[in-house]
């Protein structure tokens, strides 16, 4: 039961990390072709130019809660933002599954490494 909970937690964290990476990729997709900074100004509505509040800038959740629209002016955001975040989160989950990041598999790898004589024990350094 504990291993199943740990595995579910791990894949949830991978998905959340992936959606955050996807959010940053969206910034890159929009700004880099225009030669704009990735840092400043912060995220804003392209229609009304108002800054997007921190609580409205959560990957996937904000798009869903705001129904894909700007809170300030109601202008729609591209569905691309949602899809890039969703698919990047799913990609990180897929990578975790491909590389078998479950606790049992990681323990097995650790044991095989010890049998092969590596990595050095930090307490002996």
C-alpha cells in the first residue's frame, strides 16, 4: 500500500513539474520568435495588457477555472497554452514510466550498483 501511494505521489509530482515546464515553454514559444525577454515583463493579457495575477498563473488549473479567458477583460487565451502544459506533464509521467522510477525498481538498481562495486560510500570519504 505504501509503495502504491509513493508511486502515485511520484507520478503526480512528475506531472506537476512537467506542467510547470510546459508553462515556461509557452513563454518561450510566444516571446523568443519576437525577440522579447523571457523574464520581463511578467505574464500579461495580450489583449488588455494587464498583468496576470499570481493565482491566475497556475498551469492547467487557472486555464480551467477561468475557462480560458482573461480575468480582467474576458478575452480568450489560446488553447495552445493548456495543451502544451498538459502534454508536457504527460511526457514527464511517460518518462518516469519508461525509466521505471517506482521504489521497487530504484531499490533493485541500487542493489545492482552495489554488487558492481559502485558508487563509493559517502561515509568512507
